[in-house]
C-alpha cells in the first residue's frame, strides 16, 4: 500500500459488519451441512473468507483510476472468459457456469464479471460529464452490458444476468436518465419479455416463474423448493429452533440450505429476532457504502460505490424475497453468508473497490 495511504482510513465499521455476517454464515453453513456429504463446507467457507480478505487488500494497493484505465482490456477478457466457460466449463445440473481449478475448486467467472460491469458503468458515465443521460448514451452502455449478460443467461444463469442489469439501472438513474426515456425503456422491455420467454429462457426457468405464482400447482416438482422454504421460515417463530435444531433443515426437506436457501435455514433456527438482526446488519452495510459514495473524491468513485451498493442490495432483496415467496426462485446467493468461494471472493473484491475509493479521498 502506498505510503500516503493509511490503514486507519479503511472503513473498519464496514469491514467489521461484513465479518460478522461472514461469521453468521459460517455458523449456518455448519448447521445446515451437519451429517451430510457437505459437512466440510464450513471450514472451506472460512478459507474462502480469508482468501477474500487477501484479495480485498490487493485491490486496495491499486489506485482505482489505474483499474479504470484497463476497463477495455478487462471487458474483452470477461467476454472471452464467459465464452470459454460456456464451451469448456464443467456442466452441473445442466448449466455450464464453472471452470475447474486444482484442488477440486470451481471458479464461477460470471461472479467476477460483476466487478468489471461496475467499473465499466462507472467509467462510461463519469466520462460523459453531463447532468442528463441521453437515450443515445444509454443505448450504447446498455449494449455493452447486455453482451456479457446474454452470455451468462445462455449458461444458463438468470440470477447473475439480472445483477448486471441492476448495476446498469442504478448507474443510469444516478447519471440523470430522464423519465420519458424510462417510459420508453419500460415499453421496450414489455415487448422483449415475450421474445425472451420464447427464445432465451430454459424450460426450468419458465417453470420457476409459473410456480412462483402458484407453487401448489406442482408441490413435488417446481413448487417444492418454495414451499419447503416458506415452511422453514414459518417454523422459526419469534426466537427460532436453535442451531442444528431446524427440522426442515436437518431432515433435508429444505434444498441446498447452505447456499441459495441459507436464509431459510437461518430463519428456521434463529427466528424473527435473528432475521431482523441479520437484515439490520445488511442495512448498515449498504448505508456505509452509500456514505463512502457521498464522500468520494470524484464522480467515477461515486459511481463505483453506488454500483457496489446497488449490487449488494439487489442480491439481498432477491435472495430474501425468493426464500419468502415474494420473488421467483432465481438461484442468487446471499452476500457473505451463502457457501461458495466465487461469491465470497467477488463480494470482498467489491468491498475492496469501496475502500479503494475511500482511501483516496484526500489524495490529489
């Protein structure tokens, strides 16, 4: 780290809140995988967290303006990596999202492309130097984001694809997109939805959307995950059943309780009080990121922080909404709690970008 940057300027409250969420996640992963073939996931999660802290520290050592200079190369590399994943990646449950690494690890490239999208949107919008985002600029940026988004959708991975669009939308509104353009985009989106339904979405994705409206229509099939998740959340009551005591979780009715549905398992074992506590931590985390955006030394730094805040908020809203039945099941992880190295590392790298902006508030 350069001499003029002091570790004292790191957002320690943000980091401590993040580590607390990680600790809750490790505990829940341990409970959810007890006496299963995934029983070693909790200590792997600890290793992922330590790796995430290391990667975050590496990001701090590179001025974010330098990173922005390499956005074109990073973007091209991301597109190539996504194409490589699609054609050469490991196929799991009909999806090609992972690249095999030594030691039995799997890298999900699309998770790290989120960071490139944040930098791409930030650089593009900051270079416009206008208070109003015109439709031409919006279309150019949309095309740039849609290229990797469509590649991810073809893997298929609808949840991650939507996170790219969330970063785009947050940045566009912050840049001053006019409401009349918003109306035009909304109309175009409504026209594109039938095309997406017919040609882009896989059969299982269509089934998830249908089961979201009526999960009891197929309780043993497409509606099973949502029904079991809602039962688990309801079983938690006020105080929860206790660690390793959740019936839906421990009796294996709840699918993948250490990954996408970890919040269902957490709600069952820690109840309403635990849920409020966890959501409060997420709220403070996002507010700290927004505060760093407000004190950013330049517009591009502000766009980076807001992009990270929008990404985190989208993950939280969709995941929590998914497990409670308020949103369709899309397979999107809960930041810092869901098991998985790629998700943890990309989240820590995103926080590294936020702290990167913060550290350079007083650097000319």
